[in-house]
C-alpha cells in the first residue's frame, strides 16, 4: 500500500505520461523523464511551429503535436503580446528565463519603447522547446509592469513595512544571518530558490 504522498506522485506521473508530456524511452518502455533525464534527450529537431495561444483556460497546454518514441519533443514557440501588437512591432527581444515556477523555461522578453510588452518561448532550449506554461505566458508581463511590484527594499519596524535603502536592507540581512549562524549553526538557515534566478 502506498503512502498518500506516493499516491499523489504516482497520479501526477501517470497523468504526465497519459498527456504525452513524458515520452517513454524506446528501449525499456520506462518514462524517459524518470529513466534518463528527459531534458537531455538527443535526436533530430523537428521544424518549429509558431503558436499563439488564445485560451489557456479551455486548453491549458495548447496543441500537443505527436512525436515518435525516442525522438525529441517537437518545438512549438508560444507567444503572447500586449493587445494590438504583432512581433514586427517589437523593438528588441531580450533573452531570459521565466521565474514564475521552478521549471525555468527559456524565453525572450519583448521590449517596446523601453517597456516589457510580451514574452515568447525559445525553440532551441532543451527545457521547454519554445513552450511556456500559463503563468509564464500570461503572467510575466502584468507581473513585471504592475504598479504594485516592489522596486525598493522594505524592512519591518514596529510592525510596519518601511522603504529603506538597499545598503541598509542588505546590512540587516547580513546581521540577522550571522546571528542565526552563531546561535544555531549552518542548519539554522534554509533557502527555497531555483537556478534560473541567477541570470536575471
């Protein structure tokens, strides 16, 4: 009998295989994403398909082109721009990685007049082959351009968050971290982060 956590993992894994998001290896039939690291699959790269998603609620993953067992996941470039804009209207594209989940999909940020106006997946990337998840595709631009987005550090004083200079905020982080290390040792600190943040 499986534990609840194991049952949850098994259900998610079976759903991934059923939806074709985790191809089976050609040799033993074991899902490639578990057996040999799906991101590193080798094989010919199929032609890139341009894909402008119109409704990620009704069709969360977009078109799922079939591909033969043991081949590379077909490239499909997901694209979302502000209303009224086309790719030709973009001044420049800036390489980046989506940071809205732990996958770190490669993407290009669309810039017009110095402002982020959209995002598209990067077809040549081994992680996402041009695809973007719903959060990355639809959430990146509103998140980056929101007037509520923090651009200066805040520190808590007397129960209130107050804006403070970067040097002061970083000094407080160093002081608190040093105090925890002195009292509890290295296991007193923990981090929840992902590698893609290092390119930002």
